[in-house]
C-alpha cells in the first residue's frame, strides 16, 4: 500500500482527482469503478472542473459503481444511480451506454448480479475508487463478508444503517439491503485508490493499515493488492504514527 497523507479534505480530493485524470490520460478507454458517499464529492467536483477546462475527456471511459441500495428506485434521491448522475455524470461527457450501475429496482437481484458480473468480465477494471465505512466496509461488504465473494445481495449492518441515515428522513427509511460488488471483484482492479477523511474514519483506517488481514475488517485485504494507493487527510491518518 502506498500512503499519502494530506493536510485536509480539499488536498486529499485534489490528489485523488489528479490520479483519476492521469489514469484517463494514459488510457482514454479506462474502465473505472466509482464510489459514492460524502468522501468523493469534492473529487467529483474537481473532475467536473477539469472536464470543463478541457483537461480530461470522459467520452471513452466505461464506468461501473461499487454498489446500490436494494430495493430503491433510480429516481429516488438516495439511490446511487441518482447520486452519480447528480454529482458527476450529468456534468461530464461520459456516454450513457458506458455507465453501468447495479439496478436497485430489479425484480430478480440474483439475476441482476449475474448479468452485472458478465459485464464486468468483459470490462476488467483499470481503476477502482473506494471510500471506507466507519466499520471498515468497502463497497457494501460489511465486516464478516467473505474475501472470495464476487458480487451479490448483502444485509447492511445496524452501524452502516445508522451512518447512512443522515441522508434519509430517518434510519427506518434506509434500505436494509444492498447489491454490492464483492471483495474479489474489487481486488481484481489493476489499481485501487482509497480515500478517507475525518476523525470518524480514524479507527477504520488504523485497522485497514495496521491490523491483521481479517474478514472482520473488509478493507484490511487491500494490503494484499499490488497497486493500492491510500489518500488520507491528517485526521483520518491520525492513528497511523
Ligand atoms: C457507503 C458506501 C461506501 C462508502 C461509505 C462511506 O456505505 N456504500 O462505498 O465508502 O458509505 O461513505 P462516506 O464517504 O459518506 O463516509
């Protein structure tokens, strides 16, 4: 793992955006797996600015996303489909047919995951962008998830439901399940970029970097990846030294 510690959230975001832009420069047809959550929001703003200033071209980029709530409608303001369009895709020149997001409104989640896995097989990930949950989850792979899982429907822990309730009117509104790429698929990415900011992530970051590789901390597996970069702000990294 390569670790960069930045002064604050903004410098973390600048570093992350520059890595994503370099990736697209070096391979315009890059397959990128995007993350949601609060952490990447500024990174996505910087990508939009770079696109507007003609510094990056998304026309050939193929996108996937880590996860989606289940069940949820695409038009729901809390769906990750909605998030990605509002915070990135609607403002850049990615083409619609290159956007792949698990459908949280599908009738048959097993079939949805199977079809999605087939698409991923055809489009191996060049770059996977990851945030980290305060309990060490990546994507929606909660503590205890098998490192061998490729994709599937998952039950969210009460910790994650509580963390994510801030976006909903109450925690009872948060879907109890999600569709998520599994850790095996995340690890298949040629490069992984993890971003984490703030004191709330301190313990998860410590477990990820310093703890044993253990399914109790899903992110700990990232230590095994050959090309994983962590961009942490000072607060998130405060227990590493
Ligand atoms: C959600 C997402 C994760 C994300 C995590 C952290 O649970 N499924 O992919 O990394 O939240 O989110 P935040 O960046 O808001 O702390």
